[in-house]
C-alpha cells in the first residue's frame, strides 16, 4: 500500500522545478516565518516508503500552510506539497480556480515552463539600492530583502562568502519590509538613511540599530515595485539573466547561477 501511495505522488507530481535547494523565505501571507529542512522531508518520504527520493528545493506554496517541494526520483523530477504539520502530502499540481474558470486547462508542458520566471532587469532601478561589492562588477544580482526576515540574514552571510571569492559579482540590496514584521519598515528607513550595510548586518545579528534620521520613502517605492513584479516574499534574488530565485541559497549555488545561467524556455 505504501509503495502504491508513493507511486501516486510521482505520477501526480509532474511539474519540473529547476531551482536549486534553498533555505526558505518569508512570505507576506504567512503569520510568521516557518522553516523546513531537507532531512525532515526525507524522514517523511521514508515513512511512505520513498527513501530514494532526492529533495531539490523547498519553498512556500501559493496555498497557505503548504510547503512546495521539488523532488527527483530515478531521474524523474516533480513537485509535491507538504503541510506545515508534516502530516499531509499533496501531489501536484495546484491550479488557481480563477485562472481556470471558463478556460481549458493548459497542457502540463506549458504549465511546466511557467515555473521558471524571468524579469527584465533593466526595468529595476538600482540607484536607491545598497551596494555589496564593486560598482563596476561584471555581474549584478538584485536582492529583495527584509531586515527582520531570518532567511534574509542567512542569505546575507552567503552573499558575503561569494564576495570573498568573486570580485566580478556585485549584489544590489533593495529593502522590502514585509507587513508581517512590524519593525521592518522603520529599520529599512534607518538603514537607507544611513546608506549603511553595517546597520543591516548589525540588525541581522540582533544588535540594536538607531531610529531613522530621515523620512525616506524608498521602502514604499521598493514595496510598490515588488508588487508590480509579483515578488511577494523575501529573500528574492534576480540573477543577471533575469531569473527569479525565491528563498535563500548557499554561496556555491548563487555563484553557479550567476556564472552558468540556466537556459530560458521558449
């Protein structure tokens, strides 16, 4: 019975997700930040007689209370969903009712292409971003971050590791305070007013930072821009080729995504 259940998961989870493994992220529609480790997913998979399944990526799903998990089994990749309680598994895909109402559902191959999202980086202003690295670096990565998002703090440490090894990569930090973090807005103002990466790092390290000494509206501009770009969670990275990467990644994977961009689906 367990073997049959495991098979059902892979038959239904037919959508490819090419993002590399991430630490997670903070989403606007969540009550608080949650976390899920690959080992925890593996334990669940073992319990349903699927011990050889590899976890590729973990992120919050569009449906509250569910994790979206990219998996691979014997070379076949797909997506499954796991409840926050880890008591329920849902085989993909998920369809938005409004999007399907009165329409013929798209073929799986077409939905599959939509999982990789690209943006036109030339339309994202960088003049009001905090710069990590050198301005004339060959590769520019845009990072939407929240000073009170714990996953953003983890990512920031990984960005510093990248910069310690690569001088041709620069990160442009755009502060995007989420409403779920009540102090994130004034902290973003304080960091921007001082144009200080050190204040951002101090805050990630749980050190107190001063109240803002100016009334900058840059956080509002960043929030408006993120809404226009359909960026709802932090951290979110925009690679030089425009690939949107949701959630934190380690330094090695970030470097790989920058130097060896994935081929865009046509």
